[in-house]
């Protein structure tokens, strides 16, 4: 079977195909891909068995990442929790994956990584399991009252009611003012978790490229932001992509209020699913937090070709040392480090 390479940002067939395919997500869209290109210089492409003069019947979307720090690789997709190969027949998946392997060997890329939500790339020269995460999704088809009753009584319902009693103010939108509030809370959260922040430009580009499909929500107390989330919307799914908060005010339930408002809005708009994203398997606290919203937990598996021969960078001693440093950097230096280094970890 002949495999064709297309540009999913400029080829109008790609957007039409996403609207038809049941497993497409916000991470497949031209807007998300353009954000990756503008912010980090990644080069998106898609592989399909559909000829140029035909409607697309399948596709895998990927990015080429070339880094002097972390190597040259092909990823589907960087900074995306999951990116399902959009195929309906196993033989099409085999053809596309085989073409990927051949391209990796021909052009001497270090590796290919796939991040499917459902599919498993089985080929004669098989991909091997690379990373595993927890994944949570909340079914929005029950009524709002039923959803609320399914929340954990002490850890979730009580926090929502506490936030309502505290009269926290709620704002939503895509303005520069809301982005500034969100980003300051993001810096606090990343430092607390000893992680670099994405550059502010990433979020500005998300808003510019995805427009109304992005929303920032902020909860404040007496004018001081205490929690914020950023959600993405595609077809009948709302995606919780980023959350951040000021730890001094966790007892007020600001994050719980924002998630509950997002769920209520999704229900009013007739959406069917709330994608709560991935969680590291060693972060049981985050996974449990998502469990307590009544979300179904599953396992998310990433696949790698060829097989990894060494320890991943996030587990090495170098990363542990770096995390200790990140925890003590002032905002300006932490932001600069994120701007310089974040593109290398996609």
C-alpha cells in the first residue's frame, strides 16, 4: 500500500476528516499543530494511505523534533496527552506504522514515539511499550445532580460548597488580563512541583490559533487569584489541560469550584465527555483527586521504536538535581529557563 505524506495544517481535507472521525481530538487539529509550530518550531506532518485526489480515510499526525539537547525524533504528538492514530482497519495501521519505521531508519532519526489512547501499534518490527500513565475521563451524560452525587462527599462535594460559602469570584475568557493571572499561578505551581513552566508564548499562541475553543477560568478571593484552569473544547469533549493554584488558599476550594463550573457549562452545551488528562503513575495524589470526581481511570500507554536502551531523562539523577534548582529560582529566571529549554522536552 502506498503511503502519502501531507501537511495537516494546510491540507483542507485534514480538518474535514477530523470532523468525521469518531476518535479525533483537539490534539489532532490544525490549531493545536500550528501552536506547536509557532511556539517550538516543530514540523507537523501526517501519513495516510489516501491518494491526493481522494477524501482522507485514515491518518497519523506527527511532529519532527530536532534538539541538540534531547536528540532528533518523531513524536505523535509533543505536549499532547494522547494522539490516536485515526484508522478504521488494522491493516491500514500496519501500513502507516511500517512507513514510520522505514522513515526513521532512512533519515536516521533517533526514535519514533506514538501516544495512542486506544490503538496498539503491532507490526512485524514491533514498537515496544515506552511509558505508562493513568488517564481519566468523566461521562457527562448523567444529569448535573447525578454527577454531583457521584463526587466524593468529603473531598469534592464539601470543597465545592466551601468555595460557594467563601464567595470566591469567578472569571472566564481569553483576555491578556486573565492570561496574566493564570500564568502567575502556573509559575507558583511549577515551582512547587519542581518543574519548568511552558513559555507564556505557548498560551498566547493557543488562544490565537484555537480561538473560542480555549477558555481560562480564574477563581479569586478579595481580588487575589487563588486558582485557575485552562480548558480546550473539540466536538463533544471538554479537555482539562492545565490547572494551577496558590497553595496558601487550597482550603478555600478554588480548584474544585472551577472544575465544577466547567462541568456545568459543558452540560449546558450538550457535551458528552470531560477529558481530565493523564497523570504520572507515581503521582497517586493527582490520580486520586481525579477519581473523586467520579471519573473512570484507565491506563495510557506510549510506544517507542526502536526500544529504549537507557533510562529516560525524567528519571535520571540529572533531572532530580535540576528539579531542586527549579524550586528556588526567581520568577524571571524560571520563566527564562522555560522559554529556552521547554521545546527540548516535547
